[in-house]
């Protein structure tokens, strides 16, 4: 659809006026009159004005290099190497999960206690004057995140946490799941959903672990009700730098640590268990697909209306919300409500088991609403939770361009998805750098009322589609944490906000930018720098699983350091664990660089201690 038609789809009076102007053809010399000339000139000026805000910059063509061909034909390696190995690993992990489930909770707790003792013993073996900073023994390429885990290339002291992958208890009375940090979303949903229970927030991809979602960032379509994954945690069990095992809750003596753990990237201590809130669920998700046609601001408003009805009727608030933006003028809003098996199987209702390997990829299935119009179907709850796993949202289309075709899905779809860790392990340095420059995998966390502006910015600077929109509460907490709502947000009473939480949105930008697909020059690093600057100016946040271009000053302009640095000093993390900035920083970390940074933190800490008190 051309740009004139894009604007012709708007519905307010000004936009209808522009629409009427678009009906004028370029006047020929034989038909040109004064009125024609004036009208056409007015149209040209107006069109230039309204399009200038969204117009992507003109870019020169980019000359292909040898890495382009490696990426273009990488599917060969993926099909014959990555997919078979991935399937084998998934199967072995599944067998391990089944073996764990056969054990009693008492046996699992006994093993957990023994493993914790090993971690404590290992930490106490460290010589601070000789050994490097502490980090886990997990290989750098195993992490699901896209940033380089280059901090492990410096000298470091490894602590093995690989045994911490058990569900320790499902407490139906307290509605709490106590789990170890390497328990993943596929494992926990497989255990809880048959009980008609679930974590309040279940991140979509099977491989995402509890530890990663707590220490980093985790969201789902239910986050507009419950907040981020870390907001649903009741207690953390942490091994501190000195080897002490502590249990941190919001009400005990370690409450400061409780609030500091999220977003800290494991730099305050070693997480060995967490107690997470459970909610009752039903067997199916009643999902409504609603197409939206308009400009990006129209789409943002329709999305906001889908999660926070303007009439304030709480009965209309869905259990799950997400929107996928397919172009500057088209999107599909999806809202879900839990439904019983009896309701789903009533005559006339459609059940869609999206988890079967041969089914169309979910984002493509949702896109059919643009042609079919609004429709409703019932999806088994667990299959709905993991709807984006098989195609890795829409990244699978770039990895295997033909994998969405029926013949491939039917014959080989059961092998999907490739493990992200294996994709990273087999890409090599050249391809990794290529993806950093020519690919975008970023999340922009922005206030709900700024989503339209964020969409326009992404279109102008990156031209990435589809875009994922997922809302989440950002709570006003008793202390200021690394991420926090806008000061005074509760006074404005904006759509979606409450007195205790500001509604934010994850604007998920995952795909090759338009200029790259067209063979034009694109500077990925510069685009990310601009994105980070935009987020800082608009009180937004960038999850640190992604590649970051922030320097240390701007990192702490985006995030608040107060509570985090207080806990670093109080609990002895300085000089033992790397700071969150250096752990997230792009590029190779030398031992000297890390030591100098940590020494600066130590000197600042001592200077504060030496200050006279009033």
C-alpha cells in the first residue's frame, strides 16, 4: 500500500480532508485551471507535511560482502546440523524433567540442600587477591539473550549452578511454586497447567529460565494485570559473596535486596531458588482477533483500548493482551479470556490446537484477521502460552525462509525450533557481528501513552515489521529500583494507569530492518544508539539481554543506581561480582578494565564510609 493510501485510512476530520485531496490526479496542461492548481498545490504541501513525520531517510545501496552469502545460505547448516542436534537436546532435557518429576519433593529438597552447600564451599575457596570475579560456569553461547557474553573472556572464578533445574514444590494452599533458577517455562507450565494452575506470568518461549527472567527481564500477555515476571516473585534464596544463604522477601530484614535483585543480572549474589506466585487457570484460552486499520497512532490507541477500556469497565479487561503490527497501517489486536473445557466444546465454537507441528505459525495465523475480519477461537491454555516458541516469534522466517511452508511444516515442523544457543554457537564471529549491524532484536519499554510515538520512531529509523506490543504494569514501590515509573504519573490519570502502577508497553522490534531487506546501507549500532537516546528522553528502558551501545554514564541515566549500588556495598558484591553495567557492556572485557572499574567502586565505597556523620 502506498503512502497516500496509508493516510487515506484515517478517520478523523483532518485525515478525511487529506483523503479527499488524494483523489486529485496530477493535472495535465490541457485540464489545468487556477482552482485545480491551487487545490493540487495545497494537496502537495499537506502531503509533504504529514508524510515528513514518518518518511524513512533515503539510503544508498550497500555492496554485498562475503558474509552476506554466509547468512543467505546459513539455512543449510541449520537444517542438517542445528535442527537435529536441537531436537536431541530438547528430548534429553524432557527426559531429565520427567526424571525430576518422578522424585518426591522431599528428595528434590535434599538434593537442593546438597547443591547449595557445594556452591557455598566453592565461593569460600575463592582467593580475592588471586582469582577473578565470580560468574557461573555456563558457557557464553548457552544464554538465550542476544548480547555477547564477553565478560567471561576475562579471567573469572566459575561457580557451577547446572544442577539447579528442579521444581522444588507446588504449594496449592499458599499458591506458590518454589523452583530452582534453571527451571524453564516449558517445564513449569507442563507441571502446573494439568493442575489448572499457572505462574501469573509465563514468558512465551520454552527455553527461558526462571533465573534469567528474574535477574533480567520477563513479560507476558498477562503482565498488564500482574506486572513483570519479577513482580510475581514472593521470595528469593540468594547465596551472598561471603557464602551466606539468605531468604529475601519484601517484609524481612533483606527487603532492600529483594527489591534490588530484578534487572541486576546476577551481580548481587547467586540465586539458588525462588518462590513465585501461582494463579488458578482453566483449560482453554478464548482468543479474539480484531484487525485494526489506520495510521500508527490509530493502532496505538486501538491497542490501548484493548487492555484498558475507556469506560473503565473492569469486566472488559482481558486475561491476556498482545498486538502485532504488520505494517504502518495494519495490526491485529488479540485479547484472551480463560475458558472451561465445557465452554470451548460447545456447538459452534472453534478449537484451534496451535501447538501441533504442522499448524501455521502463530503470527501468520493471526495475520489472517486482516482479511477475515474479527474472529474468535479457543486454544488449549498451555499451547497458547507457548504460541511463539515454534517460530521464535517471526525470527524463524529469516533463519529458515521456507520453514513456514506447509510441506516443510508437515514433514519437518516437529524439529522446530532450533535452539537459540546452538544458533549462537554455530554462527562464528563474522556472522555475529553481521547480525549486530544488520539485524534488530530489541525491546523498548515505554509508557502506554507514548506507544504511538515509539511506533513512529521505529518506522522512521528501522522499518522493522512485524512489531510486538505487550503491556505491563510498572509498580510504584516503597523504594526506587533500577526501573521505575514516571514521577507523578498517578496525578495525570492516563489510560491504563492506577494509583499504584503506571501502564507500560514492551515494543518488541525483532527482524531485519527494511533498508537491509532492500539492500541499502544500514548502521545497526547507530540505530541502537538513537533508540537508547530516545528511551532515555522518554523515560523508557532497554532490557539488557539485547545488544547495548550505552556508555556507563548513559546506562545510569536510563536506570537508577541508588538501591543497586547500596546493596552491592552492603552485601559485599563489589570486588566479588562484576557490576551490571560491565556485565551488559558490549564488546570484550579485559581483566584490567574490569579490575579498574571494580577498584573505582571500592574506592567510592570506602570514601563514603569515611565521611563524617552528622
